[in-house]
C-alpha cells in the first residue's frame, strides 16, 4: 500500500523554480580504480539506498503543490551502462556529464538515476543524478558516503529493525520562519513592486516583516560586475574539474598567511577567473563576482536529516585584484566577515518563500538573484581516507549543485583522501570551455607558493641564520652578474628534483622551521608535502597495511603494520 506525504516548502522550491535551461538536479561523478561489478552495485543500492524512503518515492503534482508517493522501484531502470569513445576517455566522460546535466529525470520514476561507465582509463566511472527536491548537496554527499566502505570488504548493512537516520523527515520550519512567510496580500503587492523597483527597498522593508526586510536587503545589494559570465543560459552544459590539489599544500599556504584553507582555495579560484577574463579581453580592474554560497542549517541534533536544510548567502570574490598575495589577504577578510555575519534562519526563509509564491513572483525573484550574483559556490568536505564502492576503490569524486534562474555557472570544491578538487558546471552561453578556468587553479596556487617561498625561506629562516651574509652575496650577484662565492651549498635543489616543486618546498620549509628544535627519534618520518611521488604499486601496498617512508620525494615501504604481532614485543628492551 502506497503512502502519501506532502513536500515541504524548501523541497517544493526546487520543483517550482526548475527551468529547461537550468535543471534542479545534483550531478556527481565517482572515478574508480578498477571496473565496478554491476551486480555488486545493484546489491549495494538495494541494501543501502532503497531503505531511504525518498529514493523509492514518486513526486506527484497537484493543485496544492506536490506529494511524495511510495512505489516499487526497478533498480535496472535506474542504472544505464554507457561506453565512451576509445580515443579520449577523459573528454568523453566530461561530455557525457554535461549532456546528462541538461537531461531531465524521468518523472514516472523516483527522481534519481545512475550511469555506469564500465571502462574508464583502466577502471570505471559512475555518474549520479538526484533531483534537488529529494535533498540538498550536503545531505546527498552523506548519502554517497553511506554507500561506501572504509575497506574493499563491504560492511554489513543495518538490520531491518534498526532505524536509518536518513528516514527521518525534515523537521518543520520554526514558528518564526513560518510566521515570516505568511505575508498578507498588501505585503505581497509591495514585494512585487520591490522586485520591479529595487530602489524602494527601505520604504517597503520598514512596512513589512523581517523576512521582507531580508529580501529587501538582497534587492538593495549593488549588482556585481557585469561580465560575459552573466547572461541568459542556453541549457547546454559543459563540466570540468582540476587535478587533485594536496591538502598539505593548501594548509602550508594557509599557515604561512594565517588564514584558512577555504580562503586559499577561493583566492586561487578568483585568480583563475581573473586570468580567464583577461585572456578573453574583459577589463578586470575592480571586478567583483558575487557568488551564492550554501550554508548548512542542520542543527547538531539532526546533522544527517534528508531533505533541504540550507540557505544561500552572498560572498564576493575579489577577481579584480591581480597580485596573488593581496588577493588572498582580501579573500581572507571577506570569508571571515561572511562567517561572522550570516543569518541562517532568514536565509532559509527566503528560499521557502520562493517555493510558495506564484510563478510570476518566482521568475522575478530568480531574475533578481541573477542580477546580484554570477555563480553558485558550494564547498562540502568528503572522506579523509580512501573509500570503496561495492569493493572498488574511489580515486576521485566531484559533484555540482544546480545553478538556478539565469545563473550560468556552478562551482564546487570537494575534498577527498587528502586532496581538494575544484569543479565547474557551466552553461556554454557563458563559458564554452570551463577547463580553461579549472586548469589554472594549480597554477594560481603555485604563484602564491613562489611568492611565499621568498618570504618564508628568505625572511623567516635566513633573517635568523645569515641575513647579513646572504644580503651581501645577493647584492654583489645583482651588481656584478655573479656571486662572490659558490652558493650551491645554499641551493635547496641540491636535495633532489623534488625540491623543484614550489608546493613541496614550501610545505617542507614550514615543517622544518616549526620542528627545528624537536627531538628526532629513530624511524621518525617527516610528513609535509607527502605523498609527492608514488609508484604504480603504491595503492596496493597502502591497501595491504604498508607504512611508508620517503626518499628523494618517493614513497617507499618501511614495513607492514599488518605483519605486527604481540609476540614481537619480547624483543623490545626494558625501560
């Protein structure tokens, strides 16, 4: 017997604002080290995904909105196998993801679908699409993690009688928010007028509710810079994502500049956008691009509840600042201000309101958002350790939240297994080739590192140890064209090719400086900048319990923890 349940206001929002040019579906991709067994995938979905009620419910529209209706699920109808062109798997996968991002989900089935690529660069790939009305990206990444294991051996699923936390429904909105969105007819008229005449914001805000005041604040924001990244989307999507960026690299930069990893990544993104706009002939001086950044509204008591429990707050990227370190400093200031000032409940109320308004009001609200912002920006952390799906190791993962209205750009920052990756989903009307942006993320970090290396190695260390002598040698080198003595013994490159990497060099410099007076113990291994170089069998050794050391940047097996035995303790000396 099917059960019926009405969609909540936020879940309804994503159905109401969906347009042909911007479908409201979260798109994700997993790159797997080996071919994924189809039968194992089906078994995983049956035991872990389908117990979550939302994934076996249809969405049925009615005059009052929409309802959830439970229905039998044919898993074979939710999994499609696709083969990529043999000549270029990477380009084929990106093209397929872009095509699927612009393809609606089948409304006759629960609103999710998987595409399995059985042969991708020696392994496989899995593309997932889930409609945003089921859950927001924060919840969906948790769903994804619940399908994976910490080892190739699958963990047993929860017994049927055990409650699954994903089955809990979203708690109702607070009374304050509900009262705020129950606007009178007179206030509705003022709200419509406000959208068409944003200059009247303060007059209307004073006569309305607190929620209307927040909407007024949005209208009162100055428009962000008008670049060719804004416009009317065509509905044709392309995707790209950066190479994995070591967390140690980002952490080293953040530590050196006394900021956060998030600020470092956003500054690198701003630099990549700056370069892209400049190469396209766009004037960048003073350019600021406002992003809509989701904020998690789940309480500590309900961190894993499904549904939509987030709001959007504006964050401006200083794209117009050319100097990498100045740009990082300004990004740090803005991120700090952002985290200190956002109002979560009012952010939630705005989007609840949009889902309950007439279509004409929705379109005007979305147009207002598009005039005030350029992109959707989402940063959700993933697992810190390798994960396995149906016994197959996940190498990379990326996902995109859908941009709404006339926004043509969605940016995602995803962390996984010691690395960050920055991904773009772009409408071709704004960005025909998003790889031109994501390919520059690592270059922006390297530029920051190169500048910081001079500051850290030349100021912090040399100032203490030999500022006068080094200064004299450098001055004579500049004036005479050659140093007065052989300076090779001060050249870090003498330690090997690995120190030609600015990121590795900075990470090691910071670690060595901080631990200069530490006591070194036998078998103690430095950790900064690792892993830098790995052999093709590195993953196999890691999966079998290897403990690694490092020689000239290469990861080398020291021993296997799996071989440890309590019997070996008899050889340990007393004391």
